[in-house]
C-alpha cells in the first residue's frame, strides 16, 4: 500500500433552520484534499518523468481453460490426499478419493486441512454438491472453505433452498451475505476464486487492521473486499485471536453432506 498523506481539511458545516414547524436541514461538505506522497514534489513536464522500469514484473504462465498459473502451489490435483490431514488428530485425510480426480467428504470423519500454512493468498477451488438433493436449509450439502483455517466462505446447496442470507452459499459465514447467488445446478461443478489478505496484529495481540476477502463464484463477484470482523462461529460474535499463517481447511459438516472438491491451488501474495 502506498502511503498517503492527508493534508486537507474536512470542513463540515451544518446549517439547520427551523421555521414554524417545518424543519429544513442543509449540510455542506467540502472534499478532503488527498495528496499522494509520491506526487508531493514538482510536477514533471515530460512524459518520461512519470514512467518507470523497475522492479521488473514477474512473468506468470496464464491460467486459461482450467490450467494452473505457473507459480501456483497445487494443493489437490486428484492424485492423492497426502498434502491433507485431519484437524482433530493430524492423521492423513481419510476423505474419499474419487475416480474423477475429486475428493469427497467421508461421513463424520471431521474437517481436513492442508499440512502447509499460508498468509495472503489467491485461492482457486472447485466444489460440487450431490445431484441427489437431500434435506433442507443448512443441512443440504453444507461444507465450507476456511481461509487461514478460521474464516469460512460457505459452501451450501442453495438451489431452491432458502436459509439465512448471511449463511447462504458464498457468504462469509454470519458476517457478509453474498452480493449474488451464482450457483450452478446441484451436482455440477462450482468454482470459487478467493483473494485473501490477512488481518494485522500489534505486539500486544490487538488487531490493528482487518483482513479482507474477495470471492468470485463461477465468474461472478460475490464478496467485494469484504472486511473480516473476526472468526466465523456458528454461535456468538466474531473473535479476533492474533494469528500468523494458517492452513486451508475444508469442512465436514457432520451430517453426511457429501460435498466434493477438486482442482485446488493457490498463489501466495
Ligand atoms: Mg459450512
């Protein structure tokens, strides 16, 4: 982030006049003058004065047509679950490895997480709810993508299945309803592309800057730099325990919600 210096003054003047029962309010706000530090010097008069060549921008292989960026860390490509373990006892993940290069929640085996830990990331993950629809509300193919191990982006079969909007598919669970519902039909593959910036904590463990999540669901923006107010518990307010890097965690909702995942990769930012 570039440093900015706010040199201007916000001038707020409110004029309120009352006139025999009729109340009229006028508010005049003059814009703050924001000057970016890098421009706080004499203005160039030639085009070269505003052009720069270093540092060089890294070249990354394109991720078109289902391909993976050349600098991505592959977390699951369908070949094994060796990079994943159960949260509860750190044993290698016992979810089902399917023949179509996906994995599926194994009933009541618990959440799984990557062995590796990450901070800020661009994450790509694909998920599918069972084609055969079961149950309703929060119990219809509920899972979740937990960024940094603690911030849940909800996975749910919301097709013709209403629930509380801040817990529906694509929500930052119990914090931010999605901007749109963009799911494909039950049984088909959804994509989530998620950009996460971790919160920052001072040496006393107090949060000094909130984390953010941006989520694109099947090409549709559904979370736009949403502020993380803290963790995403089922019951209670968000909490803000200080933390560093963490794993990517996938949820076993515990009710035989047989959600599948495939093609999981991320880029560290
Ligand atoms: Mg969930």
